[in-house]
C-alpha cells in the first residue's frame, strides 16, 4: 500500500506542470484563419508566455495595464499563449489570439482577430457554457467590438466592470442580462487579450497612451 501511494505521489508531482498552465488554441486553425482573414494565404504560429518574455516584472506591468490581478490556472505567468501571425504571401496582415477567462459556469474562451494597428476585426466565443450562450454568440453581439482597440479599453475598469460614460466600450450592449457575469468576463477577456497582443505582437504600441 505504501509503495502504491508513493507511486501515485510521484505521478502527481511529475504531472503537475501539465496542469499548471492552460492556454487557448484555435480549434481548427486552417478553417478559422481563412474565415477571419479570407484574403490570407497562410499563417505562422507563435508560442509565448509572460514567464519567458519578462517574468514577474512583465506580469506586474500586464496586471497594472489590466487594472486587476491575475488569478487561477487561466492566468499564471507560465500560461502558453498561442498567437497566429496571418500572412498574405510573405507579408503579415494581421493576428489572431484567444484567451481563457473564468466565467459563470467555467472557462470562457474569447478569440480576437486584429489588424496591424491593433484594431479588432472580429470577436467571438470559442467556448462559452451558459444557458444564454446563443444570445452572446449572436454575430450582432460580436460586431459591437469591431473597430475597437486597446485605447478604447483603456478606461474600462475590469475590477468594477465599469466603462466611462459615453465611451465606445460603454456602448456595448449585453443581449443577455441574465448572463451578466459572462458578459463582464467577455469584456475583461477582451481587454486582457488586447494587452497581451500589444505586449507580444505590436511592440507596445499602446503602452504610453494616457487615459482621458
């Protein structure tokens, strides 16, 4: 019995890194890239993490930009972010990136397609478990995010789930008031996603932007 427990303990310790971080990849990259960027001819997959690119100092900066602390398996420093450079020939024409976010009934996955300026071309849920998911998955909801960028989300307070009155983020309407927690999760995930894209893909284009 002791030997059995020792083996189980060893296996748990050995397997711990497998459960230490949770990333978000596209379910079908070939299909999804062509759907989001019909003009593309291919893509390149990049794998990055906060731990690799800057460690604790980078995590503090990302949290400060987000206005909230990272927490849970979805937001450890070693989470492997899978980012897609979208190509037309040899030229990069945009990016796709998805993030995990804690929702009301489990993990939510929010995927953004952005152009080279960091403006959202498309928003959608790759994963959402909620009885009102159909309303949140309606293309009309995702279209409200199109054209927004990190500057628009600069004043969005993710901790209080409050947008500046009159801002473009404040204009985003929740089609399912009964799913308010997942609506807020979507906004937090979008801001986090845009920050990570800015840090890892856009060379911190929006880092020095001040709030109005």
